[in-house]
C-alpha cells in the first residue's frame, strides 16, 4: 500500500467517525441539527468517494503486481 492509499483510508475512517459522532449527538436546536445533518451527509459522501478511490487504487496495485509477477523470469 502506498502512503496515498493509506491516507485515503485514514480520511475515510475519520469521515465515518465524524458521521457517527454527529449522528449520536443530542440536537441542540433545529437549525443546528439541520447543519449537522448536512455536514454529516457531506462527510459520508466524502468517505464514500475516498473508499471508492482507495479500492480502485488497491485494485490497480494488485493488477500491477500480478503483471510484474507474470513478466518476471522464473528462478531455476
């Protein structure tokens, strides 16, 4: 895994944690809860995008690794 992939996974985890905290907080006022809901939805969207990007990067890395292994000469 590259540092870029690890960073994306970390950001996705932080977004999920923020969503959990926002969902479990007691609503203070209707305007505040609407803002929190909007913020949580944005965080969930960001987390989904980051997870998708991380999955694509992982798949690409696996493909590159498989290609390198098939192209390498066999040790005899």
